[in-house]
């Protein structure tokens, strides 16, 4: 899923013209509106603030707070568009066991 910002003046899509890293968690971006009638330019920042799931290759120099479980489940549901999907990282053993469930009625 691509992410993009909209121009705060006309609502058209912005593109990143350039960006510079300030820190591994922070970038300064220079943005421009793609609307030929507007064509406004902006400077902004993009920041990583929390960890949603742990990395398989952790960096000891980066220590981000983890999002609480309930918030993580809400975010995951929003991103997947499916609020009924089980989270395999938090699933318990109380559900039906597919190997013993009768699927031929």
C-alpha cells in the first residue's frame, strides 16, 4: 500500500522532491503539489515513533516503545481491512482444532 500526503491548500496529491535523513527515525522531506494550478511547495518531517512488531534483525542502537496489544490489534485490522482475522502472534488454543473438526457433514 503506497502512502502519500495531500496538499493542505488544494487537496491534490503531494510528491516528495527530496529528503534528508536527520536520524535513523527522522527524515526532513521537501514536497510539491502535483496540481498544475497550485504547485505549492512544503517542507515537513517523517518520523518513526513506535514499534508494532519486533524485528528479526534488531538494532541495539534503536529503542522504540512498543504499541499496546489492543492498539496493535486495531491498527492491524485497519491495515488488513479484516477485523475478523485472527492474529497469529496472539492466538490462543481455545478455538476449534482443524484436525479434529468434521468438515464432511
